[in-house]
């Protein structure tokens, strides 16, 4: 596969996944990472220098809550036929 320009290779320790499951998981992880990067920038919580655990917990809570809101909105947009992301 190394001789094919633009080809990617996915690896996992999970042995019972088929190619479709592997691809869906990869796409989901890319989506989550992109949303978290965007949210952290938009919310102004990047870079993170937490010196107390309670602040780190709060940061994680806000990030997960915001991701869930984005996920619901994207799902509703897709359901209505809107291709926005």
C-alpha cells in the first residue's frame, strides 16, 4: 500500500472489526477531535493549564456537554437535509 499516493493505513488492536466498523470508528474519532479542537478555541479554554483537579473536571464537563450539543445539532441538520457541518 505504500506505493499508492494518498493511501492511508488504519491499525487497531481490536481483531474482530470488519473494514466498515474500522472506518466508522476512525471517522468518529476524527470528528470528535475536530469538534473538541474547535470548541476549545471558541470557548477560549486553550491552552489548558489546570493546577487543580476541579478545574480540569469542569473543563472536561463543558467540552463533553458542548460536543453533545454539536452532535445533536448536526444530526438534526442532517435529518432535515441540510448538509452543513
